[in-house]
């Protein structure tokens, strides 16, 4: 499989070794196939043990690991499928460090593909299934993917996306019509420069290609994330990042082998992939969900006796409008929120719906997987807090010079530890901005690299953190710095809106004015009147815009960039 990256540095001129790519394997991608102890006895390497794919073997062999629709595979079968597919990928030519794009809806084959790429020594690149050809083309070109795994139904989109790609040499197709090995085992159209292989023909021996010994600092994944500005960035994660994240989150959520976790978020989203890794780490059962209507998740909770569910604010707002029968909530022991602050009114309604479930309010960045969570015991006393650092992470609030902020002093969230990503793929400029030396307690510089989030927060006297807003989203009006989150929370508190996004627009007299975009069956005058009791006058929006539905991102979060574009177009 050719690699047009040619062994170039991943993050050229990045600030430290932490944000640099490995120099690259030799041209033949040779790997030590076995461990060679001093006594000369060579032991075969099991790639499912030495990397993140080892999570597939943590459950009891006959315990359910994954369910998709009416199909359930146990841990023994999952491990067998991952090992066989990894061998098939090596036979196709996947070598250490090769990027493999996985573009499918959630299904058993998707999870197998992701872990098999990692077990083969490759770097998996999950792509959101709602993406179209232009977005796929950007990702394929940016990471110089050498292979794409997709479905029969999505192949036309993939063909359009990778046409002319200098890097893609293999396409693997999953689907009902790909069942016969002859269906797609040599080539597509004559003009296509890549080979097409049926998923069903993939498992088998490795064709004599030696297995890869994965170590925890090897690259495992690239997750593409869209920021408030610029094109999507590829966040590079090592095996250590993924394993440490799974252990930390599974620990504080209390995952165990009896848990049933409903995976509702996209696997291309760090929180979505976390639902898989944290469950497998504990030997739990994952139910994969693709849905059009939120009520479908309610039915899955009832059918599978779901014990844990994680969502983003727009999803939770929708779920509060559903009828939850007793059989859907009887086994739910926790619900968790990520991807933005949950409105107080939504949290209150969820606690009414799930009286026995513990609420976990979380905050994190794709660049560091997860940063903080609020102990459910504190949810009543501190509903606006994002909590404290998760296990195995150090999260601080610092001034621009790196010194720690005093209680209630606003500063930037900085995180260090095993969960901090390796940088942005092929983007040294943005890597240097976000991944910088960690500040010491007195502001001195550590050798360790931390992620400087760009998010503003403060601590209270007890050390609990409170999110204020992003530096690039703060509204500067009438001499004040106003967090959009504060305006949105005030709108939610009225009970008159089902969605709210605030942002600033330039104003000659005030610097900026606050614009509030909402969805809800109310009037501007009623909303303004209700908000006057919630916030001081300078925080009141100067302009209110009503939309039938607020735009959401492919990860299900409210899309601030698209909302602004819609309003200002």
C-alpha cells in the first residue's frame, strides 16, 4: 500500500517532541514480528494485547460485547473477528502508521474495522456517516489515507470523494451484496486506481506478513473535529491516550460487566467512541444505535435494559419531550452529558424522568478526550459546575503567564496528563497554538506538553470548576465580557424555548451587541420580559431571532458557526 506522505513529519516545527510524528517506518514497513528475549526463545506477538484493540478481550468470552439490531456478538467472537480482519488488512498491505478511513453507520462491522486497523498497526480515521463527498475528500487528502472501509450503499459517495486521490489504493466494502467474495475482490470500474475487496473475503491468515508489535505511544487514531474557525483539524491519538481515557472514564462512571451501554453518539466524535472503549474496558455490553427520532432510543432502553446513556444537550432536550415508560427507565443507573452545558431546566426534567439514575455532567476537549466531571452527589448544590479533574488528569485554570488563578478569577483551562493528544495531523501552526509546555505551580515551564484549551473558567473555594465560555466566543459589550452560555442559560430558565444560541456582532457604539437565536413557541416580548428577571440589563440580547429548528453539527451539538451564518446571511 503506497504512502504518499513519504515519511514526512506529522507536525513539522511543532513546539516539542510531544507534538511531532515519528520519523516514519522504513520503506518496507518491516516490524519485529516477535519478542526476542535474551535467551533467544521467541514469543509470538499478540497485537490484540499490546494496543487499544486489547479492550476487545477484557470481557468474559461468552458475555455479550456488541449488539446491532438483532445481532449480538460475544467477546470471544469480537476478538476473533478483530484478529481475522487485522490479518486480512495486513495481507492487503496495511502497515504500521497507514491511515485507514472508516465511513459507515454504527454496526458491528464498524467497531471491528476500527479495532482491526489498530491491531494491524494502522491508524483508524472514523468519518461521520452524515458527511458527504466534499467532507470525506478533505479528510482523505489531509491524512493521505491509503484505504477506505465503507458499505455497498455508500460506495458511490466514496468513489466521488476519492476520485483522483494519490494515496488510496484499497477500498473494502461491507454489505449484504458483498457476501460473495467474487462480488468485489479485484476492481471496480476500470478507471478506478484502487482495488475493491469484499469485507467477507477479508478475514483469514496474514499472507505471511508478520504481525505488528504495537506499543502504547504508537499512533492509533485521528479524529477530525471542526472548530469555530478554519477547516476540520485531525486530532492525533495514541494507543496510550485511548487506553488511559477508557480506564479513567469507566472508573468514575462505575462501569462493570453487568452494564448495558447505549451508544447513541457518532463514533467519529470522541465522546461517541468513548462509549465503546469505556464499556469494553469493563467487559460490559454495548448496544449500537442509529436513530432518526429520539423515541427510538427510548425503545432501545426498554428492549435492552440499558444502564448507561450519554448524550449532548440537543439530544437531551429532545428526550425530555418523549414519554418514558417504566420499563425504559427501570435499569438506568446513570445518564451523562457532554458537548456543552446542559440547561438547568433540562437537568431537572431528566431527574424527574430518571429518579434512580445518577447524573454525570462532563466537560472535555477532543484534544484531551475528557477533562472534568461533576460528582452526582454535587448536582443539586452545584448544577452549573463542570466539576473537578477526572482520574489521571491534571486540570488547572491559569493566567496568560501560566500562574494559577485565585478562586473566582477567570482564566484559561489547561490540561496535562496521559489523555492529552499528540497534536493536530499535519498542522504545525495550530498545534503550536494549542499544545504548549505545561505551566508549573509558580508559572515556570515544565518539559511536559499540555493542551491550552482556549476555554475560560473559574474555580470556587472548594476547587469546583465553572465554564465561562471560549475566548473567541466571548461577547464584549458596553465594557463587559459576557459569556454566550450565560445568555443561553437565562433563555432556557424562562421555560419558553427549546433551543438557544447566543453570539456577538460588531456595533460602533457598544463594541458588540448580543444576538440570541432561539427555537420555541413564544414571542420576543414575552421572552425578553421573562429574561429581565434572570440577568442584568447589559446581558439582555439586543436582537432575538426565531428559527423553527436550530442547526446542529454532525456530532449532534448546536452548530454555532452555522447558526451565525444563517442569521447574518
